[in-house]
C-alpha cells in the first residue's frame, strides 16, 4: 500500500524513523514533508497528507506533530478523512475496525518511538468490520455533506 506520511518540526524525527517502519512492513511511505526541524505550521502537512488520501493517491496517511492534536483537527476538516489520534494499540486497532479511520495521528511529545511503531503496525493491519459500524459512519458522512 501507499502510505502518505507528514509531520511538522516536532514530529520530524519520528517521521524519519516511521518511514523505515512502514517500508519494513512491506508498504511504500510517501513523504510529504516537512523536510527538517525548522519551525513550520502543522496544517500545511496535515492537508497535504489528507488530500493525498482523500484523492485516492494514497491508501492511508500518518501524521505526526507534538501532541497529534493539531494534525487530527486539521486532517478531519478534509472531506472523506477520518483521522484518529491514538496513543495506545487498542485505539489504533479499533480506529480501523470500528471507525474505518484512514489517517493515523501521533504525538511525538506524548508517546515513545516504540509505541509509535506498535501503533503503525496495529493501524495498518486492522480491517474495517463494516456491519453496524457502516451506518454510524454514514451519519458522519451525511453531516459532512450538509445533510443530517
Ligand atoms: C508545535 O510546537 C506544536 O504546537 C505542534 O507540533 C502540535 O503539537 C500541535 O498540535
């Protein structure tokens, strides 16, 4: 799968490590920046990754900032994006199984790099369970499109 990945300065070092983790899992990491530790604005990278996923250029996205909060707030403004901010594996797994999340957000100042790796593995191996969860997601989608 193609996995779009982006960070701001606070998540840059994690991004570099997690690209290797994604490659090691047999996927292709598509790096959409930032390119270093110079201070920058997280929405620029959240939108780059979210647009890539929403437009079908990438299968999933991974976003890293200091807390993961700003990235998740920005990514969830893009229609079609279901971004999940996770700090432990159960949420990462269920974000796929129950919420059909398509972007994983991580906080580099909140979790350690080993936990970040574990969350990537849990997220990318999760499968949406459909069934009752589909109707719940449809309600979010209807709201997104101005109905409901
Ligand atoms: C940058 O200092 C920090 O605000 C950012 O990485 C992120 O945590 C925002 O949510």
